[in-house]
C-alpha cells in the first residue's frame, strides 16, 4: 500500500516506510493501544508457562475469551504449527491463565466465566508470506494474521488479513492428528452460515438486506460471526445482529444517552442482560425502517 501526503496545488508527496527495528517496538505499540486497535484488555506482557513464553496475553470481554498475541519480524515461521501449540497449551492449563488474570487485574474470574471455545491466537508482523496466508485461510481456524507498518511522520497502518469467502474447513486436515483434532474439537470459530442454518428463507433475505445496508455505510466494515450474534466492526463494533426465527434483533453500539433516535424505535437495554454490544436494540421483521435504522447505526462511525 502506498501512502501520500496531499500538499498544496493538489500535488502529493510519497510517505516512505520507516520499518520497525525490533519485535519489541511492535509489541509496545500494540500493548499500549490494545483497546483501540483490537478491542482487547491487556492481561500480561511476556507471560511464561510450561517453558513457553507468550508475548502478549489479552482478554476479549465481548467473547469472554483469552487471546494470545505473538509478534514476528521473521517470515520463516509456521504460524499454524505455532498457533496450535499455543492453543493446546492454553486448553491444557486453563487454571494458570485464570490465576494470571485475577492476580494481574485484581479480579475474581472463574473458569466457568470463560468461553474457552472462543480462544484464538493472533500473529502480528510487518508482512506475511503467501504461504503463511494460505496456511491460515480456513474459515474455522482460530488463528488470525495482522499486518502493521510504520511510516514517516509517525503514521501507522494496521490491518487484519482477511480470509477468502471460499475458505474451507480445516477439520479434514487435522482429523488425522490427535493433538490438532482435540484443539479443533474444543475451539469453535463461528460463521454466518451457522447462524442462518435452518432459518426461513424470508429471514435470510431480511438479514441480507440489512447486512448489505450496513456494509454500504462506509468502507472496510468487517463481518465477524460470534457465538451469539454477528458483529459488524470498523475499529470497534458498530452493530450486532441476532438472527431470530421470525425476525432480526439489531443492537447499536452506543451507550445510553448517546443515540439520537427521534422516532424512538430503539429499546434501552442498558439495565437488562442482552447478547449484543451497546445499550440499544430493536427487533425488525421487515425493511420498513431500514433506512432510518441505518441513520442510527451511522452515528457509531
């Protein structure tokens, strides 16, 4: 990706890349800004367990799961092998991760509070090879790749490597390896298709209509299926959709008092338990208020 500064008379000046010298420099940027970059809570930097060292141990409060982050400047690594090693390490030593979380953050997290099936490993590097990208291009692999580059004038570019829409399942590949099969059996990566399974055709069409409208609000909105809902993200969750048998439950990720809703169609759920993010929800069974709901979601951008 080429970056430019727009200067006077509509001319441009190329912004040159200023590569990171050390992995630690990348790690410092991510750990200091973990909430803004990935929406995660930092638990521990350089967490050691069973003769292994995890660069960054984080926690995702949305999915109630631990996230392991590794930083790489070298391209000569197998991210799949290393990723499965860390996933297996966590699943075999759950108590150690709980203890570290509670002691570091002064909390009282219980093992049953954690959704271990949502655990994932994130590799962060200045770039990944095509082989590394291909090796992780499975729709149900709990390994993510993030690329970060530094440029002149303290400009950063941070992007998650997206999987192709035709990505297949990794389970047939791991089934012949007992250790890998045990990890894929416990770790669950959810997809849109699973949320839509066995739903009436009219509900699928309704979801497609709202999905398309949300994606048209701005560029680079990511669709991420979680255990209980489908999230639409751009730096942070903008909106979440729970697919019901007879409609859609749409959440808007704004806190109480920060949504301008002249028609008053959104329900305040700030004091009730709910699956999505944000304090506002609405159940829809048609597209009658689609444009208006998009104007509300746009307030999160």
